[in-house]
């Protein structure tokens, strides 16, 4: 006799939640990692006093304002990064392996999807300038939440920048990116020069 594996009820509910959001509002989160969605979903369930994903789906489908809060929650999870260059090994790899390769192309477009507060966009802009790639690179930043995108566009971060190493800068108190290293972050859908 052949054994049949059944999906976990929460996996089914999560798939239904994402499908419902896509069909009702047009936002397709199906390609997002389950872990990336778990935090915002749990936070929304807690915020709304719900005990099941099905209950959250019902609320989101019927309450557009709740959906707005959900989008803010999804974007906000990306916006809480605590420092510029927070992943030193990533930026060291970009500098040592990717930047030399980018120099071989006449033009490069880089897209930071879900840019949140803009930490990664501004970090990339700094790296692009330091590597003297600004003449050939365009940096594209998008986010689901217009308010978060507006904050990213301002380039204001908590704390003065403080270098811990050649690849790491932390920002503990309050500063704004300078015009020389700051990308112009546009609205959804336009390429921007670094």
C-alpha cells in the first residue's frame, strides 16, 4: 500500500493567505521565503488579535486598511536593519569579486527590491562610488510601502556613521547620507542614477 504525505495545515493556510492577497490586491508574495513572511504574518495576527492564518486571510480580504498595515509590516521587517554595511562578508565579496566583473560591462542596473529604510541601497551607492562605478551603474530601489520608501529617499539614519572596519560602518545616533554618496530613490518603477 502506498503512503500519502499530507501537507501541514499551516502550510496550506499560508499558501491560501498568499493566494488570497494576490487575487484580491495583486501583490504576489509567493516567491518570498516562508521565513521572510512568517514574522510579518505573526505580527499581524498578534496586532489583530487573531489565532489562525485563516482568520487573518478573512480580515485582509475584507478590510483594505488591514492590508495597508500588512504591507507596512512586510516592508517594516526589512526597514529595521540596525546598520549600514550590516553584512560585512557580503560587501567584501561585492568589492573583491563582483565590482571587477561589473567593470567589464558598459552599463549595469542593480535592483534592491524591498529596500525598506534604505540601508542596503545607500550602502550599495557608497560601494559603487568607492569602486568608481557610478558612471556605468544605475541603482533601482522599490518597496511596497510608500512611507518606508519616502524615509529611504531621505537617507536619514540613526546615529553618526562610525567605521568599525574597512567593510563595516555602524550608525548609532543620527545622520543623513551626503549628496555625494546618496542615490536618488524614486517611486516604484523608475531607474535612478547613483
